[in-house]
C-alpha cells in the first residue's frame, strides 16, 4: 500500500476476524491496522443457519444486507428482527447482538464506529 490519502481496497483480502459460528467468514476491510481511526467496515458471509458470535462494542455498529436474509437478535431480551436484502441494522453502543443467517445464507457489510479494538486483538496490521 502507498501513503495515499485515498485507498481502494479489496473486500475479500483483509484480515479474517474470529466472529463467525458455523459456516462462513468475516474480513476486516477498513480497520485501525490499515490506518482507519473513526470507522471500521467488515464483510461478513454467513452460510445457512450460521451466526456471528455475540458482539458488543463501546460505540455504535451499522450493517447493510447485501445478499440473503436472516435475523438480528438482542440476546439479553431474546428479541429478534428479520433482516433481508437492502435492510440496515443499527446497534446502539454497549448493546449485545447476534446476526444469524436464514437457510440460504446472509452477506453483510458494516461494523462498529469508532472501531472496536477488541475485534482486532489477534490480527496483525497490514
């Protein structure tokens, strides 16, 4: 990478994040290790029935559904809301959540803002 102020990044080449239970994977695209300070952006691909681990961040998190369907759940209340192609998920600071794919899988892009350092504890800077 160069020291350019504008960077174009491949959404599938960032470091893998250990936040998926079941079939799937998550990659950091925009994260502190590549220079981002105020925003993170991840691509999360979940196979049918797979889910994220329970997540909670100091700041907000926002995700956009780019393919598939599933649900976003607040584990403390077990309240769930359906999500589908085009849905946006907003999570308030310090709120626990799990995102689960429906039977056909789910693709999301988004993440916490500002970045949550706990997500990158085992990831090397690029």
